[in-house]
C-alpha cells in the first residue's frame, strides 16, 4: 500500500509547486497509491510573511491567499468524493508557524469539518525562510545571533547590512549552532501550542546549512532541544514523517536524519511516510531510498490514517468531522508497488 501524508499542487501553491491537483491525484492512482493526503500551504495574513515569489505584487498576493484556501477546500472535497472508489484522500494543510500569533488562525483552519489533520511545520527562523535559497538562509542565520541584551532582530526586517554583520559575529559553526538552537526553540513553541498529529520535516534547518550531514549531538544545546522536542511529540502521540524530499534536494538522508530518527525510535515514536511532492514529477520520488533508510533503522511498520464517517448517510454528515483510524502499513507491503514504478 503506497501512500503519502504530505503533498502540494501548483493549482493551490502557485509559484511554489506545479500541476493541477486532480492531475496529481490521477497520477498517484496510476502509481498504485491507496492513500494520499492533500496538504496545501495555509494562508498567511501579513505582508512580511509572503514568500519571495509573492513579492512582485504583495498586496494582490496577500489578498488571494484566503480565497485560494477556500477554493482548495471546495475542490479537495469534490475530488475526495469523485475518486473515493480508487483512493482515500485525506484533506489537510501545512501549517506556517512564523510566530505565536498564528496559533489562532491555525486552530480556526483546523476546525473546518473537511480538515482531517494538519502538518506542524517550521520553514523560518525569526520569520526568515530557511529553505528558499542561500541568501535567505544567510539572513536567517544573521537574525538568530542574539543582540547584546539577549533579544533577537525582527527577522522579517533583517537587512543586507545586518546579514553582513551577522557573518562577522563568530565563525560559521558557532553562528549555525545558534541558528539551530533558535529553530528548535521556535519549533517547540509550535509543538506546545498546536500538538500537530504529524510533524513536518523535523530537521529542515539543515537543508541550506554549511554541513547538512554534521552530527548535531556534538552541539549540546542543539541536541538538548532536539531531545526535548521529540520527547514532547512522543508524549502526546504525534508522528514524525520520514520525508523523502530531502533526498531529491541533495541531502544524504531523509528528514529526519539518522541520529534524530534513532532517538525518536528509542522513545517508541511512530513514523509516517511523505514524498512532500510539489507536482506530478515528485510523487513518490526517492521512496526506495527512504525505505532503505528506514530498514537500516529496523523500522518495519509505518503509519497512516483512514477516514470513517460516523453517519455517512446523514444529512449532517458534511458538517461533522470524520473519525480518523490509525492504520499500520508494513514496509514490505510498499516495496513491491514502488518496484514497478518507472
């Protein structure tokens, strides 16, 4: 049974992904997927939170986000019903924890009856994207260097001059160590506030770093934060995704990396599986390598969700959330399917 718990489309993430949502779903069905979670990025509400590709016309970009999310929910429900005989479609979104002020919006979006769950993700440090390009990552690093009074700069306002000064503030190793600490502290804020069922790309902060393969256990402050965050997720029964997108982006291991995955397993933590696809070409990409990685950790079982409506024939069924049943999927059930992929 092939599945993904994290996906995007160009239809509802324009500039960030490719292809129409229905075409992506049909492609997934053709590959043999039986479960696919639709998790478009949630809308943001402030101009400073726009992605770089949205800045040509910021006001127009911002005003389009909430209507686009509403259109996404409508289309996702149509496709969910249309393709129900062939694939189970979960409807969700990927959270954007830019600051604690987004807690109320995320909870409001999650309350919609069509939403099955959301992914708790962090793509920023101090409001600066960490996975867009090297320039933005450098700004994030600069913003993570504490000022003399122990506070931090407003990440969204980090200037080129601040970035240059930040690069002079200690060597790269020390500056990135502080950036990782800041990332995991802000991730912890998100975890405590939202308790997401699925935590997205747990160690995304390593993507643009100077040494993505470094053993973070040698940074005591970083490792303590990682252990704290993992322990908290385990305490409420959340899942980590084994996210294969790290591999197509050139990293040697999926998210999370081996030492974090080992710690998670020592806490009896559960893994789900995600391709984090941003279009047809990325559906299922590097699943073979991701499964090999999991096998090297002695992971034999992955987890997904099944929707069950309490009263599917009731006139109020659309106004009520579906129950979510945890489903165990053996890794050896997935391998024969992906072995047939082109």
